[in-house]
C-alpha cells in the first residue's frame, strides 16, 4: 500500500522530525522573548505546523518574484516571507499574544539557534536541514516517475524521468533511455586544497566516513594526480574546466601589455583570463552548471562564478529554496556567529600553546572564515542539490572550507582536519540527493592541489619578500607604498584574495547594473575595476601611484615567488639583471628561505629554445639540457621540479625571476606571503592532489606518467581530458 502513496515512510518521519524540532525551537524562543506570550503550549505545535505549510504555499510566489527581481528579490522576499508567516502565526492563531515585529524576529533567530544546538546535540548533520525539502521533493518525483514507467511498460504512453517536475529532461547529448531508466549525469565536487596525504590522514582518523565507505566498498577508486607549478586554484581550475592553464602563471601576475597586476580573484580579470582560454567546449558546455568556481567551464548556468559575476550571481529562482525555507538562512547566520567565535578561540589556543609555525589569525580572517564555512557552504549545498533535482547533465562545485582554514592554521592542524569532516558530510548529503535525482549521477571528488606547512619568508628572514628584493636592488619604496605602510595596509596574499573572492563576486554581481560604461580593465579611483566594487587588501593591487610603471613588481603565490621589471618592454635575461642590479641574484640565491632562483639566460631567435637555468646556493641546473654544475639545486624539490619549473618559466606572463622557497627534509616550505599553509610552488604535499572516481570510469592507461616510480596523471589538463572522456562514456556528451 505504501508504494501507492505520494509520500514514503522516510518522508513522513522526516516531516515529523522537522515539525518536532521546529516546535521545540519555537517553544524555547517564545519562553525567552518577553514580547511574545502563550496561553496554551498546543498553540506552539500549531504555529510550527503553519510555518512549514506557509513555506510550501508561498514558495511558488517567491520564485516568481525572484525570476523578476533576481537574487536580491529571492533574499528579500524569502526573509520577508519567513517573518510574515511567523508573524501571522503568532498574531492570529489562538493562544498567542505578540507585542511587535521585533519580538517576532527575535523568536525566529532564537528558534534557529536552539534548533541548530539540538541537531548538534543528537549528532545530526549540521547542514542537513538545508536540503530536507529538496530531498523529499526528489524522492516524490522519483516515485512518480517509477509509477509512470510501470504504466508505460504496460502499454501507457506517459514519459519517464524526463517528465519529472522541475527537472530538465535528457538533452540531445543524452543517451536513449528505456522506460524506467534514468539518463546519466556527472557531479564533480572539488575539495579545495586537499593533498593526498591529508586525505589519507582524514580517512584513517575517521573524519571522512562517507568517502572512506566508497573506497572500502569498491564503488570508487582513489588516484593521485600531480598539480604542476603553479599549483594554485586559478591554474588548476583553468586546466580542469577549460583544458588549458597556459595563461595563468600564478594567482596574480604583472601583465606588460596592460601595465598592471592581474588578479584572478577580481571578476573583470577573471573574465579576461577566461576569454583568452575558452573555446566554447569546456567541461561544462552543453547545459552544465558551475557553482562557486573561478571560471565557468563554458557552463550554461553559472552560480557564484567569479568570471561571470558581471552577469549576476545566477538565476534568482534557484536561490529561493535557501532564502525562503523556514530558518535555513537564519540558522546559517546563527552558525556564522558561532564559527566566528570558534576561530577566535582556536587562534588563541595556538598562541597559548606556542604552536609553531603559526601566523596571526585576527583581522578580517575570522569573519571571512565564518562566512565561507557556514553561509557559503550551506548555500553551495542548496544550489548543487537544486541542480541535481532539476536534472542538470553535469555539475561542478568548489568547496573551499578546508583550504581557507589550512592556510591560517596549518594543513594538518585539528581545525583544518575538522573542516574535512564537514565537507565529507556535504558529500554524503549530495550523495543522497543524487540517488533520488532524475539522472543517474556518477560522483567524482577531486582536489585542485595540496598544501604544505612551514614558517613564512618574513619569519625566516625578518622582512617581507618585497622589502628583501628592494633592498638587494637598492630601490626605495614609492611614496604611495610608504603611505600605505604608514596607514597599516599590508600587501595582499593569495589566501587573502581567495577569502575575499566570494565577497567580491557577490558585490560585483549584485551591483552589475552600476558603472556599466567602464571597460573591463578601467578603474574609477575608488577601488572599482570595470565599474565594479572591490573590497579587501587586494583592492589596490592593480593600480600605480602616479601612473608611472614601478621599477619592480613582486608577487608571492605560496612558496612560489615571482619578480618582474615592468619598465622593460620584454623579459630581462640573466646578464641584463646582473648588470643593472649586481647584488640581486647573488643575494636571493644566498637567502636562507630561498631554494631556487630560475632565470632565462638567453633571448633566443624565433623558434629557438631559451636557456633557462635554476640557481641554488651550491650549484645550478640547466633546465633544457639537464646539465648540473656543483650540487643540483632541485634535488630537494621533488621528482618533477625540472619540467615543472621549465614550463612555468616559459609561460607568457612568467616573471623575469621565478623563485621557489627552500624545502627541508620534512617537506616544510616558506611561503613568500603570510601563510603557514601554502601552495603554488614545489615541496611537501602541495603538488599531490586527489582524484576519487567511480570504479566503472577508468583512467586511461596511456594518460598516466611516471612520477618517482608511481604512475599518475600530470597536470590539471590531463584530469580534464579524463573527465571529458567519462562524460562521453556516460552519453552525457558527444
């Protein structure tokens, strides 16, 4: 009998649990808030029921509003709807007395807080509530499809999964399906910054039970792939999503043609970079969805995508679930406050215990961690679940929680590993949604790079990287630089830019109708680029003080350092650098925090290969010929140091000098920026990323290369080719 009903036992128990938890939360909140009084506790149960029904009744209206007013409309209408339903329930239901709107809002916030605490106390997933309604909706649609398929197989003419409510049916690239079958789809989840060794630690510590279950049951195979220099998110995502990373030499770089620094976490710059590498056939072409990525992969639907921020955050309707569901956004905001204080406590604990190496965890970081690890994670979970229920053929999402914490706390520190535990829960939730979706989703979990631990360059040397370069060049800081230092403004790090990236994406998307007349590289002098607002410590990185080109531009991307001489129209070769600044190269090579300095020693004729040399404190290595003089400076930098550095030095916008920090026997490195956990260069675990894929989707034997006796994919481009081939095998893409 149960299989004929429009709901299952699981749906019923889930709805009852939601009703009970809402009732308990409302009851405690009403008991505390003096502006709301009750005469019968049964009224609280009735109010909780009305709140749930109100969400179901009003959500279609909010979708219409969001369709016309965008994400802002979804946010405003969703919050207004929650307050309105609660006010109506607490004002007009029997047994309540309410003084004002403020009391109703206070009840909502407190109820969300108590419900979050309740879920934590019983061990329930801290963000499971985000997808409860979506999951029930998907399961109802799945049962409806099964009944239709049964009637169709007995002679009926009704459709199958393609006719699911809210789902897009198989596109022209989908395989032909038989009645009752589901077309295939692919979900790619990027766990930002997770190294293979870190992942293994998490599995062994029981912090990733869902992913460990996949491996132990044999449904998925675990691979290691090599993230080449620069081992950064922009380069890896360019390779993963577009199949090329040749236009991305670091997280930020000097562009001689534009005469400024390009920062990939600026929406206008990200759009320029994507335009230079997109051929329209990226990983997500043909109806795919990108969620919280730096580049779009040529997706049809882009949600919180940096390079598409000027077009908006995405269709407003898909945000309605998160903004309008009872207490979902409110609980996320309450959790954000808790995460903020948790970060303050954990940073204080590191200082009290004198944990070394460590960096300051104050400033804007606690706020950014709280937003990215709660609101953004819950929003991403909701958006991906929505797209799976709709039946998108391929979805790619980047989850940054671990990477952000590991930068400031350390890759294997307890708080960073706990972030992996939270991400494993997200993957488990998406697994449940995928099982009930109109498509038969295969799930791939991968990372873009790893992270390595170590004291910073400044902690080792006693001065920042930029100051050291200027000291050796005998170049004094510009007046503008001195003013910024006097006011306490510091140089931005890649981690700072990554942390502020989501904020800049949202601000640019929400303000997309402002400053439309500005070009993509123009600035208005007020922290805006291309007419867009930019915030954070990197907001002025693409400007100069007087319009005159600086004598030197210095960038740190983890333990990869790059130096440009912008007043030269072309890259300077070694002898030119020695003639102009005799102390620079010897001083950098002798620096205890520097392991390798890579210099182009010749300016070859067209078609010839330049002589690129890596210098160390006791020897040098010619990267083209392999000739070594003295001690090999690359010996401590891993098995692929020579080809990786040769490629990095040959990129179009590569620095005139390319540096990699020293690496000790334990794999500790020294970031050229203020990070205790870093990536971008070589050394430690930063180059060994993960690829966890379904066992039915095999990696091509010829795709792997030998790396120190192990066979693995090398470069994000190789992973891209495998992902595209899997889409073809699944019939999702021709």
